[in-house]
C-alpha cells in the first residue's frame, strides 16, 4: 500500500471536507450578467387581489432601476411564482428558483403560512430571502436566521396601533365582538388584540368570537348576531373579498350605525368598496401606506411612486405595492452597501446577507431599519374613515402615527409575553397626531 492517498480515497476518508470549502470560499464572487430575483406572490385565488398589484409594482420598479443602470451596474430580472397552489408547492418552487434558475435573492411571501414553511430554506440554500409581506410574529421570535430579513413591520404593531387609537378615541368602550377569518392570521391577530386589550383596558367584555370559514361569501348569520348583541366595537382583520362582502352586507343592515368597526388591514379594500365604506370607523394599512399621507419623509419620492403606479395601472397603489417597493429598495440599498464595502467588488451571498443587518433604507413614505434579529421596524398610521371627494373612496382623517419602536416587541421577547406587560398609561403616551 502506498503512503500517498488518491483524491477519491482522501475524500472518502473525510480528509478533504475541511479544505474544499475553504478553497471555494477564497474564490472571489463574480459580477453576474444579470441579478435574478425569485418573487413569490398570489397570482391566483382570493389573495390575488394583493398579489397581482404587488407584481405590477415589482415590475414597474425593476424597469425604473434598470433604466437607471441596474443594481450597482447589473440589470435586474424578476421570476414570479404563484403562491396560490399552497406551501408544499412553494417550497419546491423556491428550491427550483435557486438551484435551476440561479436566482441571487428570493422575495417571499404574502401568507404567514408560506413564510413559516419557506423561511427555513434560507439556511438550507444560503440565499438572501426577503419577507416582503407576511405578518406572522413567529418568524423572528422563534428562530434566528442569517439570510432572512423582513422589510416591513409585522402583526404585533399592525394590531396594537389600531387598538391604541381606539382606546384614545373611544375610552369608554365596554363590549367587543370579533369577526375574523378562520385560519392562522385570523386566530393569531385575535390573540394579539385580546392580550393587549386585557392589559390596556381591563374589563372589556367580549360578547362574541366568530371565525367564519375562510372564503365565506355570506355573513348574514354573523350580522344577525351582532345586531342582537349590539357590541360597542366589532374588530376584524379580514381582508380582500371577504372584508368587502362583510362591510357591504353589514351596512345594508345598518350595523355600522350601532357599532364601531376596527379594521386594521382595510386599506387594500377601500378602492373596491368606494362609497360603501361608512365614515367614522377605524382603518389601518399595515404600516403608513396612505395615498393621502400628510407628511411623507420624501414628498417627491412618495409622489413619484404613487403617480407612476396610478398612471400605469389606473388605480392607486395599495399597501402590498408599498411592501413590494420596500423589498426592492432594501435590496438596492444592500447591494450598493455590499459593493461599496468591497471597494467595487461583487459580494458573495454571505457578504450580501451581512449588508442587510442594521440596514436603513427609504420607503415611499418614510424609512425602515432592519433590527439585529432581521425584523423591519415600520411606523403605523391609523385614522377614521372619511370619503374624500379627491379620491372617491374612504381615506383616513384624524390620523395618528405610532412609531415602530413604541408598538413592536423588543428583540428577544415574544409578542404575547411583551403585550402582557403594557399598562393603560400607554394609550396616552404612544402616538403622535398628524
């Protein structure tokens, strides 16, 4: 037997497993001919009312970036995948995007279930993954990811801010009912609301907890019960066609005259509802994404985004469009930061991921900073519905802005545990009138 092992024998014995990755990692990353992004969004099914506008926004913004020279001189191409067929399909598609299409980053997803299933792939594939719309608080509260970042807020601030606004505007509420879709978002957002409400306003009586089947088209049973119970507040985080149907059926029976609706995600449905959305009810936008925003950080950037989208698609951008813009602009900022760090050299996947941590980037309305845990800090604006003749549909007035730091659970704490520590004094301490 010779003293020198063949390469095959060395690898079989395990001697090459340390040297090979080190050798590969020493090779500099090559500037690609194009920067490919895999984008998952709903292109079919009921959630396509969010997914199709977000795809339009993505395509529009990529065209603008390419017209201006690309990402650090590299043209960008998006490859879209339909989230509609479900999580098993989506997991396979993300692997395909990386392994077969060679994407350099992945934007995913609208559904919280999709995000929970797909975010662990960022570890397996070692690719930057931007969570561009899903709201579940569990992502960064239960796990640590080196390649995954959420370029927007999340469920806790999106629910807590409307609750704080309600308690400031209507401090004497005594009874409340919930009508939420029967799936993860509906259940989780109710847990957040109920936990925070018990801390901020102890003693509010929940007279009904109703979770209609996801995809319901008839809410007559729920409305009949609400008319009989006459709660001070009806809380609903329903969205899309179901929220539109519920509001239309409820106003036909004049429920809005007997209760106050609190609708944290209503913004995306207001153009469809038009004048069918009653005035004087509390509406949110999962951030500060209002077309009548009174004080955007960069008015010209805000106007150019809104006007470009409206002129191209004959409608105003809804909050998923803003969330997509945040992901695109976060990627642009991170690539430019990583290239500058390498004095013009192209970053590896790990170097690009490192550029996101602590990153601050512009949005159409303000700026967002990514925390050390990967979670984006996004301000929330809440207001009262008001039919504005300039728009022809309801927009908020009497707006209040809640800073992200005020309404987000601190790094390392789970939302439900943190919410239990809140005190009634927070109602008057948090928020700034706009």
